[in-house]
C-alpha cells in the first residue's frame, strides 16, 4: 500500500533530521525499536493514537505523515511527554 511507504519514508526522514536512532524514538514514545523499523520500511502501519504521538513529537501534521499533503506545518499546541 502506497500510504505505508510514504508514511515510512517521512518517519525515517523526520527521525534522521532530529539525529536520533530508532531506539531513542521508540523509547520517547513508548514503542519498540522493531515497530519503528517496520513502520519505516512500510511493512506496518500504526494506530491513530500512535500517529498522533508521532505528529506531536515531530511537530508535523498527521496529513503530512500520511502523504495527504506535502505541507508539514504543525497546527497543534506545544507537545509535552507524559510522565
């Protein structure tokens, strides 16, 4: 499915721009490194809740992550990690 491929490419690009590895991203979001890797390779999608977490973490729109738009503009409020 094309959406998973675009999502994976954008996720990988955003992670690399932030200079973090898959494990660091996984730990920050309460996910596994394996799930991040599978999403980046386009082998796995994600839940709505995790999609929103990723968008908040990278300050991009969910539409951008899904390939609906090429405009990554964040329109939400400030993101704070839950403790």
